[in-house]
């Protein structure tokens, strides 16, 4: 089936190219599944239909379970029943089973209730989609519009040819017109226009130009920042060299002043020492013998106190070391 569809598509393309050689072939596609997923009425009806299907499944499952239990009961009671009773009950079980299978076929078969209600649910939406596609194809002069969800499989589909959102807006717009109550609402819905067609190629070119412009501006800004940083670094380096030269000059100046002051002080000290009398000799001469004895005694007392203090400190240190050793053990 897919090969036939592809062959037909190829044939259609070849014919269209020959018929429309002077103007470009306008092709678009829609995604019916995407459109249906975004139609609230369809989603609500689908949810209700699924609830019905679940209810039918539960009924069938319960009845099949009851039949299976009857079979088990009959198997356990066969030894107590006559052949006529066994045949009668087996016939009843087979009849009930056939009824359940017929019911299942009625609900879920190819022409069952589920299939029919799905078709009834899909038909109005499909009609709306078809009408919107026809209007859009005529208004915008498309040559082909395909359904991405059908057997016409496309190996590549550019986003700029996707009309699904516009078809969805068209259906929503029609729904609003039908649901409009007041005259003002009907007028507003009637005057509502579809979103204009977007030229994706022009947008892509504009985007490429904007990207190049942004890249160029970024490069210029980066270069400007680099120049400013280099200039600031050179400025800091020059300031550091200037500061270093000033410090070296100040050190040299201070060294000269210190050398000059030291020389003057040395000369003054030498003159002072030369002119100063020997105070120690004078003091020793003026002191009495009793004073010398007292000074000697005080000196010995001080030495003894110092030795005693040193011994006390040494003893204290030993005790502390012993305590630390004991604690560590």
C-alpha cells in the first residue's frame, strides 16, 4: 500500500512540475492527530467513549468469569450427576458463552458500536478539517496539502510547510461562530481573521543576519575590552615603576642624612668623653667604707634571691613535665 502511495505521489509531483514549470510548486502538510489532540470537543467525546468501552469490557470480563466458574463447578460435580444433566448444563454453558462472544463482537467488532461511534465522532471533525484545508488551499494557492498522519509517509517535512496550527485555528474560529450567542459575538467571530502566513525562509535569513550582527558586535566589544585592559595594565605598570623610583630616591636621601648625622654625633661624643671626668672614680672616692659594705651585702642578697627564684621556677617546670608525662601515659 505504501509503495502505491509513494508511486502516486511521485507521479503527481512529475505532472505538477510539468504543469507549473513557470511558478514554484506550493506544498504543505497537516498533522490530523495533532489537530484532534487540540480540539476540546473531540477530546471530551473521546473520553466519554473510552468510559463506555471500559464499561463494556468489564461487563464481558465479568460474564466470562461467571461462565468459567460454572465450568469448574460442573467439573467438580460430574461424579454426582447423570449424563443427561451433564449434557444439559454443558449446553447451557455453551449457549451463555456464545451470547457473550456475540455481545463482544457487537461492541468491539469491525462493525461494532465502538467502531461506529468513533466514526460518528470523527466525521464532523474530519469534515471541518477538510473544509478548512480546501479554503486554505484555494486562498493561498497551494498545489498539494498532505496529511502527515495518513499512509502518505514523508521522510522529511520542513516546519515551514506545516499548516496544522492554522487549520486548528480555522476550526476553533468556526466553532466560536457557531457558539456565539449575541449579535456582537457573532460579528466579532465573523471579523476574526486567520493568522497571516509566515515566511519562514525570510525569517531564517533575518535570523542568520541578526546572528552575524550579534557575533560581530560581540567581537568588537571583546576587542574593545581587551584594548582597555591592556591600556589599564600599562598604566598600572608605569605607576608602579614611578613609585619604585620615588621610594629608591627617598631611601638614598635618607641614607645620606643618616650618614651625615652619625658622623656629627660620633664627633660630639668623642669630644664629650674627652672632656667628661671619671665619675666612677669620684663616686668611689666619695663613698664611705660602711656604704661599700652595705652595697656588697645588698648585692649578695639580691643574687641569693635570684638563685632561689630560679630554683623555684626549675622545680615548678619539672613538676609540670612530670604531670604532662603522666597524663600522656
